[in-house]
């Protein structure tokens, strides 16, 4: 299967540059998973669209202000740096670097407060920096920027600190938001619970495994980057109860779905609790083990996320739904509208 098979035409004006005025103001396309035509709703309709006995699984990862700007000594050009993950000491970080000129291993970058870092190694799409002192969350909060994706053609603003974060974010570690969850606010979560829909939480820290582009023409040659996740015992128990009784398990976002599918024990037919890493690449032909429904945003062409939803509902159905979304002026990507596949 070729990467170009997942391309589609998207007018630039449909790429959302700002969030909706309220979290729940986005539009919602409902796409039946196997057959039937899409229909159009709003996010507040979600409690009525989900089966009453559903289990809704959220990703509670919190986005850190992971975007920093540095300079090479003696040079004026600014180098953009996106921090992805660190070792336990927070001295060595895996990062994405913007244009850094001819920076080679051993080269130095200087960050705010004269914090120096040395390039340890550079690879395709990422690099490793060794900082002279630990990069704390307090430092990032003071000097970092909200890591808005590059298709948002503006700098981060004060409002992004709140809106590029889910209301249920708890565990800091993501370099990008689990964006499907951005549509949910506290009153909507209460309405879901009042309707009898069970809500559970897990964590996947979003990194290159989620948003790195596919650079190969052939999907078989694409390797996913590793991402850390944790399934609490309470979440595993909730999923196992739902699966045993035939209740729908609905993932809020592709990161929640990838975590659930990664942690599923096919031999025991149960979800395993605990922390691990995943490099799962879900593409057409994948057999889903636990997830029955998915709330997700509209994804970028030729991305692994588009391949995932194509595996979930069928490539032709997804691409037809995306063409309809363009015709209907849906807003795309992180701050855009949503799709419920069920």
C-alpha cells in the first residue's frame, strides 16, 4: 500500500487557525463504521449519539510548553527546538530541531537564561541534546511556548495555553495535544455521565509516533517512533468489564485507541494494566481487538492518523467522508471539527 493512496485535496482556508469560541462549538460528523451515510451534528449532541452503555476512554496526558528557541554561539539566527522526551535526570532530551545550519554532534545551542546544550546525535526527524543542567517544568513554563503544529500559521497566544489542553489533562509529558479531547468540557462530561456513559482515563504522551510524517512511498517501510503509555488498573478493569459484557468501548482520539490496542492481551483477551511503550502502526488490514468506536478530528493527508481511521472504517469510506467534509466546509486538524465513527 502506498502513502499517496491516503492523499486528498484540502483548501487551505479549511485548516483551522484558532479554536472555536467554546470547546463544544465544533461540528461533528457521524460516520457509521461499516455502512450508511454520514450525518451532521454538533459536539453537544455526543451524549445522544453514543450508546447508553458505552465506555468512553480519554487520554489524560498534559501538553508541556515544549517549544523553545535557541541560538548558536556567535550567530543571530534563531533555532527552534521541540522537546519530545527526556531521561530521568532531565539532562538528555530527544528533540526536533528547526533549521540549525551545519550543527553537528558536539555543536552548542544556547537557550534562555544562558542554558547551554550540546548536540549528542542527530537522526532522521529527531536529535538528542545534552543540557548543562536539568530542564525543569518550571523552566519550560517560563520560557517555553505552546507547541502548536506547523500548519497553524501563527505564533502561540495567551489563549492557547488553555485551549491547546484538554480539561481533564493531568500527567505532563506530551509534545502535542490529544486533540479529540479538546472538544469536551466539564458540563459535557457531566451530561455523558448522567446519561449512564462510563468514563475512564489512561495516558499516552504524544510524540513523534503520533505526528511524524511518513517519509517512505511504501507503508511497509515506515517505522513508528516509540511513545510511552500507562493504563491504570481502574481503566483496565473498566475496559475488561465492558468487553466481557459486549458493551461498546469508544476511544476519544487516536492516541487512546493506540494505547488500548497496544495493551490488549490477545491470548488472555484482557487489557493489561501498567506502563509500557508502543510503536504500533495501525493501517488498513489491521484487526481491531478492543475498540468499537472512535471520536477523532480530521487528519492531515498521508499521515499515520489518516491511515489509522482508514483501517477503522475503510479507506474509501473515510476518503469519501473527507471529500464531503470539504464540500460542507468542515474545519480540519488540531483546532478543527470532529468525526464520530461508530
